[in-house]
C-alpha cells in the first residue's frame, strides 16, 4: 500500500481512503483505496500507462455528476481528471477532458460562437459530457463535437465524431472503454446577444425544475417512442412529436412522486430525479429503483434503462 502510494505521488496529489461521497453530486459512496487528482494531460497519460501496465484497477472520475458508487467504496485507484487547458481558435474550441462543461459554454458565448448554449446549467466535465453525449433542450454534445483525443490500451488515438457512434446519451466509448483526453468542438459564429438570450432562456427553463437535494440528474433514459409498446394515440401529442416518452410522466401516472426507501426518494419536483434526502446509501437507491422499474414494467411493459453510471 505504502509503495503504491509513493509511486502514485509521482503523477499528482494522492489521498488514501478518500470518501467518494465527497466527490459525487449524489453524495453517496464509500472510500477509494487511492484517490488521485490529475491536472496535467501528459501526467494523466503516464499514470494511465502505469496503472494499466501494472494491472491495477482504476476508475476515471470527471465531475461525479452522473455517478452512483457503492457503499463499500472502490478497491483500486480513482483518477479524478482535472486537466484544464482551453484554447479557442477560429471556430474551434479545444478543451481538455477535465474542463467544466459550464466553462466551455461561457467561453463559446464570450467568443460569439454558437452551438453549446444547451449546456448551460449542466454540471460535470467535458470528458463526462462527451462519453455520455450529454444534452438538453433538444441538443446534445454530438451536435457540435468534431473529434476527440483518447487514451486507449497504452496509445493516444484520435477519434472523429462519426467513429464515436453517438446516440441518445450514448457513445461507443461506453462499451469500448478509453479515456478522453481532449475534445474539439466546431461552433458557428453568431451574434453574442442572440447566444446570451438563448442561454438565459434555457437557464430560466431549468430553474425550479430541479430538486435542492443531492442527485445525479435524471436517473433513467427517457423512452424512445419507437420502443413504446402501447397505443401512441393514448400518449400526449408532444411525446410523439419529440419522439420520447419522459420517465417523469410514467412516474406521475403511477403516482410515485415522493415514494421513499430509507434515505432515498423520488423527487416531488421531477419524477425522474432520485434524491438523497437523508443520508441515503446505494442500497436505498437500488431498492427504490428496483421497485419503480417493476411497477413501470407491470403497467406499461417498458424496461427502464439508467442514465446514471452505477458501480455495484
Ligand atoms: C442537477 C443535475 C442536472 C443534470 N442535468 C443534465 C442534463 O440536463 N443533461 C444531461 O445530459 N445530463 C445532466 N446531468 C447529468 C450529468 O451532469 C452529465 O451526465 C455529465 O455530463 C456527467 O459529467 P461528469 O464529468 O460529472 O461525469 P462523471 O459523473 O464523473 O462520470 C460519468 C461517467 O463518465 C466517465 N468519464 C468521466 N470523464 C471521462 C473521461 N475523461 N474519459 C472517459 N470517461 C470519462 C466516468 O468514468 C463515468 O463512467 C445532470 C446532473 C445533475 C446532478
């Protein structure tokens, strides 16, 4: 343990038995054996080569805003990516993976570049947003991403947007693994005032919709209309137009807002938000979501798929 601690210190700031609850917006998670924060891209590559070569278990953490760790914690090394370089050249913003999404949204608006307005108010890093194809207001990361630089099995490779096979809250990185190092966003010049007005509008739409308690955002992916087993005519028209059945609506039909297990609860404000309202454990959350999944399946015949990354 002491030897590994010394080796890890070569790459960044290391903590032993660091509570993961402190590093996630859900405020849930036991201790990580080792927790290392990396601010330099080259050090990140070297660290990945080291842990990979030595066969040490590791987990990549961005902003921790889409994570549900278990209560026992993580046996191995949690690598918190805090790389921060951000360069704007012509219409392209290059951001290292640890840059906050909110930071590139502001950077784009300052430079009168449009395409990232939807990201206003979404927590987390560029790395997390690209891997999970984060989105809001009918837009998503894939819309303006050009390419990424990624570490995979000891190599640094470039992948284009097409190669990343983006779909709703998904990219091939989820299956293939790989650590995003940098992302390049191709934006469109626009009036600064128009960009600012759009962002203010989006922020207004978001305000009041989200509970004040710790959460990881929407817990489940909304249902693709093509997978809806029931009669589409029985659904509100807007769902068919938007091609998605919102989970919040299913929860309302089941009258399950406010349903609680231990310290976990379905938010009263937003039916797709599971909140940690009173020292919830991962077990509380998992028990709650199993009950919800079962009820949704029994009534509507659809399977709920988590958007949140669950580490059992
Ligand atoms: C209040 C609230 C509101 C939210 N609203 C939205 C919303 O409107 N739209 C939306 O899409 N999401 C939303 N989210 C969810 C969350 O903010 C996004 O999914 C975000 O993009 C996650 O980024 P992160 O850096 O926090 O990732 P993390 O939670 O740290 O990690 C998530 C996954 O990405 C992986 N990962 C992180 N960085 C890298 C990297 N560099 N390379 C490879 N893999 C990596 C992790 O290993 C993990 O598997 C919300 C969350 C909260 C708490």
